[in-house]
C-alpha cells in the first residue's frame, strides 16, 4: 500500500514554469528518454530546456548510475512535485516496486513524511517571452555557481588515503557495508556494493563481520503469500557467493532479521485467523499461533541449511516495524495482551536459535535487545526475565547508550538511541550486559563510531577521543565485541582501525601513541584539533527530536518560503518551518546557544587542521570535519529562519541577512560536493543532497530575498 495522498503546502518551484523544476532536479539523474515521457515531449526538447537552465549535457551512463544507486535522492527531490504515476515513469519502478522501496528500505516512507503530497501532473509547454528572460538570468546564476565544475557521484574510494593495517585480534567488530543496499541487497550482485577492494579495506581496518538486512520471506519458502518468496533460491546463491568471497578476508556475513513480518490485511486471505495486532491496514502474525512459530522455525532452518557458512543472524524483536503482537508498547491482540511483555521478544529468538541448532550450522544468533527498555514499558524485571528466558547459546547485544541520562545547558534528557556525543554505557545497558554475562551469554555492545544520526552526511566524524572514551567505558563492563554501525557508519575509516587497535591492546592502549601511529608527525596537531571537535560535539543539543527531525541532514536541500509552510518535519528528511518539533526538550534560545557553542569550538579545530591540509590523511579528516561544520551551521541557520518567520514583518531585515548566511553555507557545501563524491551519501538514504539541490537553494534564496523586499515595499 503506497502512502496516502494528502493535500498540503507545496514548497516554491523557483522557476518560471513547473516543467523547469522537474528538469532542473532530474536532468542527468534519470535517462533522458524517461524524463521526456514524464513531460510529454521529445528528448531534444528536454535537452534544449536543460541548456537554457545552464545545465551541462546529460551523461546517460551517469544517469543510469543514479537510477540504479541513487533513486532515493530522485524520489525525494520530486516527492512534493510530481504525482505517483509520473514518479513511477521517472524512476522506472512499478507501483509494486515503489511500494516495496518505500516500505522496506529502512522506512523510506517515514522519511518522506508518511504521506504523499497531492501534486498535479506536470507537462512541458513552451516558455513565454517573459519566462525566457527570467530563465536567462537563472542560467547566468547557475553557470556562475558551477564555474565549470561537475559533481563526482558514486566516486567513493579513488585516491583515498591508506589508513594502514589494524591489529586483527581481540573481539568481533561488525559493520554494515558502506554501499550495501537496505531493501533487497541479495537480489543484486554483491560485487557491485561489496567489491573485493572494499572487503580488503575492511579486513585491514580490523572488521570481522559485515551485516545486511534480510527479509525471511524473500530467502525461504513463504506459505502465507507465496509470491513474496519468488527468487529466494537466487538470493541464497548470491549469499553463498558473498560468504565465500568474505572468507578470503577473514570476514563473516550476518543477516539482520525483524520477524515475523506483518502482512496487509487484504493479503491474509485464508490465513486471516493468524492476524493479531492490527495497525494502518496491516496485521501482525500472532506469534502465539502454532503455524507462525512453525513457519519461522522451518524458514530459518531451511535458510541456514542451504547457507551453512553464514556467520550469524542478528535479530531485533522490538521495533518500528509491525512484527509480532508485542513489538510495540501496547497490543490489542486478545491473546498476547495477557502474556508477559518479554515473552514474544524472547521466544522469537529461541525459535531462531533452535532452528539453527536443528540445521547443524555453527551460525551465531545475536539477539539485539534494542528497545527492551523503560520507554517501551519494559521494567527492569521484564528485562532480566526476558534475558533469562533466552536459550543460553544466544549472544546478547544492547544499544550501549540506551536511556543514558544527560544534561546540556540546564536541560536534562534521556537517550533512546545511538549517540557519539554522549558515550555510554547507560545503567540499563550495564544491567543487560551483566545479566546476560551472569546467565552465560556472550555479550555485544551496539555503538556508532564513524557517524550517527547526530551527523550522518559525512562518512565519519573526526571525534576519535569520544569513541575511545566509549570503548574504555565498555571495557570496564568486560565488553570487547561490537556492532559498530547501523546502515550509516560503515565507511573504512581510521575510527574502525581505532576500535580494532583498542581491542587488541586493551589495558595498554594509549591514545596519544595511536595518533602518532596513524598521523605521523602531524599526530599531535591532529589530536589537538580533534579535542576541539570533541568539546564542540559534546555541546550538541541531543534529543530524539533534534536527532531525527532537525535540518542538518538535508541541509540546504531544505527550501525556504515566505509563505507559512504547515507541513510537519519528517524523520532525517524535510524540516520545513516547525522548529518546535526539532528543538523539543530545549527552549529555542538554548538550542541556538548549544549550536553556537558547538560551531565555535568546531571552527577552532578546523583552523588547526587547515595548514596541514596537503597531507592526504589529514586532508580527508579536514574535508569531513568541514562537511559536518556546514551541516551543523545550516541547522542553526534554518532554526533561526523558522523562528524569525513567525513574525516576518518585524524580522524582515534579519531574514535578509540570514538568507545571505544561508547562501554562503550552500556555496561552501557545493564546493565540497564538487571536490568529494562521498559528501552527503548514506546507504539507506543514498545522497541526502546533490549539486542540483545546492544550485536550486541559491536560486530559492534569491527569490526569498526578493519576495521579502517586495513585501516591505508594499507596507510603506
């Protein structure tokens, strides 16, 4: 089921004609023939219109690459522009395929706002004489900003520095592949997203395992809707091939499962009696029904029997997805509502484990206890009893920072999710780890070390000292096995090497020596800069609202409007005008104070690194530190913009000045896009922004300034 269509505020187009917005955002990012079909014209017309806008001739090879590996960026860029039918034509996806992407690729529909804006069909029409004049000015501005440069999409590893070889011993370190798709990865050739060169880089960085999303109904026979398992044998062959390639580098493959998956109520048919909790047209498969448990057992057993060298399975049993009836805070299922809260989460893991045991496989089962927490109405007693219910051979993993108490600028808060700026573990995590260890389970900590949703648009944040502090804290809990990333954070970085070096040396690890080892004669200066970054990052106004809804992820891809934008911010996506959403938990003045302190300290670190820029290793650290700075700075700018707009007439001059700051920020981000193809990319979102977003933002800000000045004149 595609997200419902709603009539809502549509951001400004920034062009004289609607079809120009489609061309500006999509030309060169999809094959030109598709763009022509969408607009109802021929390819020559599309090329002519693109040239009028100052765009370089489309490279069809690059356009195909975007269509295959960057389609989320395109969908996001036209979500408020085109209706479903035209999006399907533009992307080449059927309605079924688009529905799968929106649902299964890490909640992409949530990141787009849970609904589809109502948009009118857009078709090509010749420009009026007035529109031609306005378009000529746009071309001049675009070409001046481009200055002969072109972006470098999907160029991730050419010319990157060699970070040396980490020590390989000492615990497990599992990451998500930097390029691994998040929807149906085994339907693709794994050599495209996990080439041997990347596997070697992971091995050199001390990585021992790679995880990827799995949906059990696509990997084993599925009795409840057999069409979903079509092609499962091919996926298993791809999985076995990947396992064999990874073996050469001492790396194991892990599948990440969130089961049993719900079904649309309309798809249940003769299995409607299995329905438990129901939400938004979907039904959980009630885990208390024998057929559901038998399905999970047989599907897992069949999979690991066919893939005997699979390194492990990681499960999550409390989550945003509707799976078993007890996966959320409450359930209306008449059977499950009377069962202990921990029973289904624990027994899903036991069924998986017993299926693995029955297969004879040595596959490890890791139970990720994400959201086995107070905010999901687990008591400490529920957590302890749940762990004690798990079969002893199951490894136990928890999010290290879960429910960590923090305080910033007099504002107290409690973490629910990953953080680098606030090193764990929390008291709840200590309880989980100690209980699991006493019960005989192997223990893992789930942490972020490269980046997090605090800042996801650079491959890694150079805050190595905070990572080392977190590792040291976990060592006190006798934890040296880690899942080091969610879908973000899998770049082969010096931070991954830091984790491996720490696990190898443990009590004798010396951070100063590590800097000298990695950065040579620049070690002390880099360390001094990183201390500034860490001090600044500790000022980050952490809250779940800021983490997921603030403007920092899309940055300048968030367009401005003089009119009030009534849309609600979307998760790691559009931020619009509702600053109360992302500043929640912090009074807006304190939110602004925190980002101001962060930026001041971060800038002082950049000033230290700048003179060392010609060193390849330092240059990479410097570039990513700059990218983070631009994103943090934009968050502050956009927050002030949304605040000032509430009283636009009194704040007209302030908004004009702020728009000038935003233009400088967008130009700086554009410079980095042209320099580094890694900037703005994340596996579950593709590129948060591209060249065209920054160019349009510059046009958008000029229009914004003109409109404010026009309103001021009308008030005189």
